[in-house]
DNA sequence: CGGGCCATGTAACGGGTTACATGATTAC
DNA sequence: GTAATCATGTAACCCGTTACATGGCCCG
């Protein structure tokens, strides 16, 4: 259960609403943890029940009312516990339906697979471009919290870049190999 | 729902038992789709209900009895449909708790993160070694089915290698960066 | 005589997704 | 007038995990 822990992680930076959290996920960890808004609201409720967060209603006249969530001491402890926990080693949680399709692609003519791979490469390149904006966004957020945090944001962004680049390279070499064999 | 489809995929190669399937997952797609034996048995039952597979009891005296599963025409159609389906684009399904921990690592002293990263790199290197055996295993299986299939097995294995290598490189560069900043 | 392989399952639970529902304000 | 942004939620469902249960054969 990592969604609840990453919510706690964001709340450790400061008070936020469910909506803020939803945006925070979208603008930072979306490459390795996609979170649905509705799920976040659900999880916030559970965290409140467990007393890991407290909630304060904020009435607004110009905008819809909102709920500001704040992490408690117990919540911070739980978050830190998770942060240091060993966590399933590696590759155990990996689920990649795309690679599964490639694996079984002997069942259709090679052109289909070539098409899938080129579309995939294009997709990766697009995401690589999108991530070009990440360093700037880190710098802008980085000013708000201290640098201690933003280093790590940079590390995960770097992972994202390398990953996408690797995917592009792999897909292109795969296409080449398939074309050789036609 | 990709487990059921990959089961169909394996059965498209030939008749197998739940046990065989479990081994097949373990020796091929485990790097990007880990399947529990118990889950496979569950899924086989559902596939039988949907008439995507048929089941034949095989009585054995020397060994426990077993059930041989065979894909039906409807099953093959469903499998092919899935194989050609667009499938969620990319990165949407990605869930990586390890990167999540790195992202939030500003909350503990850098040494902890350095420790996590070195352990991670060691883990990846180990898996890289393990995958050295894959080409041989592909060749051995490859003889049984025609080459049409084994090319694709090689492509996914190549992905695994590149991925692990990228992880090692990234983790090492991350450690270097963290050590600079101490 | 212990461990590993063969071989199959059940029950409870957890975590996440999808689809749906609502509604005000602001900017083009 | 219509799209985007702000803002919160419910209900049903699905997929997968964990833990448990069973039991014979073969090899060292």
C-alpha cells in the first residue's frame, strides 16, 4: 500500500487538499505512480480514521469549499517507517502488459509488431520531450522547500529520462532486427 | 486482465497443465510479469467457464494426477484480440514503490538513500547475471517451436538486459551525486 | 530422513480502477 | 456559450496477493 504512504509524503512537505495532492501526483511522480483523484479522496478518509492526518474545513466564497489536510505525529512516524522499510526487493511488482504482447508476437505477422514498436518509440520520445520541462519545475518548487528534497526529485527525474531513452533505443533496435528477418 | 491472456498465449504453443504454466512464467516472463501458481489455477478455472480452454484429466500412477488444458477456437480468438489491442498506451500502469521512496528521501539522512541505492545496484547486477542464461534457454526452447516465436522472446530478454543495465548506471550515478553533496 | 519436485487447490483480504454524480466560478 | 479550473465524493467491480492445505515420489 504505497498510495497512502506517498500521500503522507506529500503532506510532510506541508498542508494540502485532496485536489492539491492530485495535482502534485500529476506533476511529479506520475511516471512511476499514477494516482486517480477519486482514489486519493478515499485514501485521505482512511488516513483520517487511522489518525495519520487531521482535516480542517476551509469555507470559501469565490470558490468551492475545501478540506485542508495536515499530517500528525503518528502519520509522520508511519511515513518514516515505510520510507526506511526494505520493500519487496525488486522486479517482483513489475507488470508490463506491453512486453507481454511483444513476447507473444510470434502469433501475428511481423508488421504488426513493427507497428507496435514504432508507436511505442514515438510515445517514449514524446514523454522524453515532456520531461524536458521537469528540471525547471523542480527548480520552481525547489525554492519553496529546501534543497535537501529537490535533489531526490532530480534523481527520479533522471531515472525517468534514462528509462525513456532506453526504451527508444531498444524499440529501434528491435524494429531493425525484425526488418532484417523479413 | 493480462494474466488470463498470457495463459492463453502459452496454451497457444501447446497443451499444458497449471504446473507447466507456472514454470513457464517463472522461466520466461517473470521479469515483467510475475504470476503466482495459485492465481494461475484460479484463472484456469475461469477460462474454462468462459470456454476459452478445455480441460482433460490425466491419471498417473507414478505421479499425482494432472489436468491438461487446451485452448479452444474462442480462446484463440480472444487471445489474438488482446494481442492486437492498443492497451493503455504507456507508463499508466507503472507502479514503482522503490522510486517513490527515492523521491521522498529528503526526509532521512543521505546515507540511508546511498545504502538503498547500492543495494539496488547490487540486486540489478545479480539479475543481470541471471539473465546471462536466458539466450541458452531460448535456444533450447526455440528448437521446439519455430523460430517465429523465439525472436520475440529474445527481444523481451534484450529489454530486460538493457533495463537492468540502465538501473545499475543510474544507481551508480545517483550515489556519486549524493556523495558529492555531503 | 529431509528437501525438492510434482501437482492442485481454497478463503480472506487488499488495493486499485471505472464509471458515475455534482456544481460553482472564470476566461475565451 | 463552452471549456477549463476548482473541488469532492460513492458504488461496484476486478485483479491480484497471502496464507493455508494436501500428499506422494525420488534423490542424496
